[in-house]
């Protein structure tokens, strides 16, 4: 049964497609953050190990909330690496095991990329798709990424 929530079916599908792209970005960032957690070394090992663990756990929660939002809008949620890789703006770095500082820089860049994309998606959701709920949801997600980016940036100053 399709949702009857005051948004046209066309706009529901557009919101779901937009959320699928965001889900893909979050999944790729989650994987990169896990990799960072597993491979961090150096003087600040334990501190960064715990930092990355907290960050990937927060990403796990966001991923689940995005998937559920897609379901609330009446669509199925993608769930394969092939789909995520196809849609994501966050790129992998296979075979690369950077220093702690370079890892922090790479994760910061990924969070900032997602923040920029979310800003555009918030407007598209609210104005073009007439989906205030998704726009509000994305605003909260953007604020989480802004906080994480701020924390990562502090390690690099």
C-alpha cells in the first residue's frame, strides 16, 4: 500500500532516490571509518581507535534511520555494495593504509563532501519534492557530519 501523506508519488520516488544516494555515501564512509579504526597506528593509537569506533557507531545509526526513511516513503531500500559504489560520491582507497594524519584528512574531506551534498539535498527535498520531513531529517544528518568534521579538523590544527 502506497503512503498517502500529502506528497505525490513522483515526489516520494524522487525523495527515495535522493535518500538512496545519501545512504550510499554513508555506507562508504562507514566502511572507510571501520578501516581506519582497524588500521590506526602511532602515538595516539588508542585515542584515535576509540574516536573512529564512536564515529562508525554513529554512522551505523544514521544508516539505519536513512533506510527506514526510505521505507516510510514507500520504497525499497538498496542493500548491495554494487549499488552503493554506483551511487556514492565517497570513493574507496583500496590498498592504501595512510598515516594517522592522512587518515584524519581523508575522513574530514569525506565528511565535508557529504555536508556540501546534504545542503543541496535539503533544499531539493523541501522545495522541489515538497517533502519537509526528509528536509528536516537531512538537516539533522548534516549537523551530525558538521560536528564530526569539526572534531576531525581539531586533530589537524
